[in-house]
C-alpha cells in the first residue's frame, strides 16, 4: 500500500533535515534576485501584500498537497504519479505530470545556472576590490562587458553546473543533507548581518516603507498576477522538486507543520532581502524598478562606496551563490531519481547525464545575452522566453494539475491519513483551498497570459 514503505533513495535523517533541504530548494535566486526586482517594478507594498496572500491561500495548500503526493508515492515524481494513479484505478497518463516536471526542471536550471554563474563571478569581483570607489557608469560597464562575453558566461555556467553535480551525485544522505545543514543556517546568519548593515544606511525606513506600505494605486491587474505566479516559483512548486523531497520524508512527521515552517522561512528570507536591497537602493539614489539587473548593476555601486564594502559585498554574493546552489540541487533531483529508478544508473552517472543536458541547454541562455541577443521568438530572447514559459506557464500548470489530482482524483481517505489533520475544520480548509481556490486562481493567471498574447 502506498505510503507505508521507504524510498529506495533513502530518507531524511530527521524532520530538520527535510525542513532545511526544502527551505534550501525554496530559497534561491527567486528570493534574492527576482523578488526585489519584480517588487521594484510593480510599485512595492501592494505587490508584496498580494504576494503574501498568494503564498497563504495558494502556495501553502498546494505545497502540502505536493509533499503529500511525494510521501504517498515514495518514488521520483514520474513513478509516484504512475503508482498513485494505478493504486486508485486511474489512468497511467497522470505520469505525464512527472515528465512535465522533469522538463521544467531542466529548463529552469539551464538559465538559473547562468545567473548563478553571474553571482559566482561577482563574488570574485567583490573580493578583489573591483567595485571599490566605482561610480554607476563604471558598474554598468562592468556588467555590460561581462554579459557580452560568451566565454566568460559559459565558464561560470560550467563551474556552477559542476558544483551542482558534485553535490547531487552524493545522494540524499551524503550530499543533499550535509550541504543544506551547513549552507542554510550560514545563509540566514549572513542575511541578518546584512539587514544590520542596511539599518545603518540612513534610508532604512524609506526602504521598509516601500516594501510594506501598500499603495494600491501602484499595482495593476498584471502586477497582481505576477505576484501570484511568483508564489509558485519561490516555493519551488509545480514541477516535482518538493514532491521528490517529500518522498524522502519519514512517515511520522507532520506535513502541515513542516510546510508552514518552510514557507515561513522562504518568505522571511525574501522580505529580508528586500530590507537589505531597498535601503541601499534609496540611500544611493538608484532605481527600484531597474529590472533583472537590479542586483548586479546597482548593489556593487553601494558596496563600492560604503564602509566595509569589500567585506559585505563579498558576503552578499557568496550568500547568493549558496542560495542558488541549494535550489539547483532540487531542480535536477526529480530527473536524477528517475534515471536511477528506471535506467538502473548509479547516482553519479545519473547526475553527470542530467547535468550535461542542462549545461547544453544553458548555452542558449549564455548566447542570448550576447551573440544571439537579436534573435527573438514571440519578441523575446531565448532567456526571456524560458523564464516566461517556466514561471508563467509550466509551474502554475503543474501546480494546477497536482491540486486537481490531490483533491479530485486521490481518495479523501488517502489525504486524510497522509495529512493527519483529522477530519475537522483544518482538513476542510486545506481541502477546499486546494480543490477550488487554488485552481481558480491559477486559471486566472492563465486567462491573463492568454489576454497578454491576444489569443
Ligand atoms: N524556488 C527557487 C527560487 O526561489 O530561487 C527556484 C526554484 C527551485 C523553482 C526549484 C522551482 C523549483 F522546482
């Protein structure tokens, strides 16, 4: 019977190991690179409020559903979906959800790794004093020169993929668990230090006001939808990362409590990143809405001029690399687990195969910033297209299908026994949020997408 056995890939040694690993997956470039710039572009407080509501009403309930499916199936997402569907006498086509997740993971990691490579390069630049005393123009030139060099981007992208493969090949207990146990607490301490720094910039209250004072005149319907879509990306929902981590979760652990902890930690890190970045932006007269280059084009100016900038700048980019690393591991894990199960590969070989495919696709993103930046599909570069396709379409679609499977297909008996919320109010709240509220909200996202491209 599903749910009683142990994953062939091993199990987390404790509840904390799972919490740390899943938090490591959730906290990444999405929190530190993407959240601040989309908040900046969409006017601040009101956007943040909608994002927080989306996390509460859609993200947390779907996350519980995804962890639940993983623990019930105990296999890679592809085989978990096949097993659960079969056990309930349903179509084996549900396994396509797992396949879509593997594909989405490859696609996200392929560009995620390139951006993480920027962070690697900026760690070295910060540490060697390249930003010291540099003005906005110089910093912009450093960034433009850097991204216009395919070889430099390729080199850092390659290094980041290799780093990811090394950890993934060591497996659940040896690799993932040890890495996150060390990296996550370090990340948190570094952020606390940086918030301490931001308090002394002189613009802390302005930054905090921008982040938390909701001015509804500054957010449109589109901004609301971007905030909702980001809830999926930031919590790693909709592609099987959280499902595969859930499959390593021992039976006696409360899914609801752990999910609240993970989502809480993820949200805290994003808000802290905002509290670090916006005061620095305002104290230096930088633009909050300067787009995806916000961190790379503006923060070095601050680091270059502030007291201890060499130290804090280096710390900041190390932190960004750590965060991206623990997310990257989870992006490739569904594919690696499947290769081990179905192709009888060692983890090491599976990691190399999966890593190579991702690396290869990543070349497209590398070139989209330089040699191929004029090649457009639907008006977007390869990188923009991948980001758009994954964040706005594939993740919400995956989340929608998981929500449907968990509440319309899987028996209530299964979810009652797996979630252990009893059969009262708490369970009903989860059930109706996942059955109706979340799918309808996701459909609203899609309607907007269709509207934007005028179908
Ligand atoms: N949640 C990660 C971040 O915020 O950077 C990105 C991510 C990881 C998205 C894993 C999706 C995923 F399955």
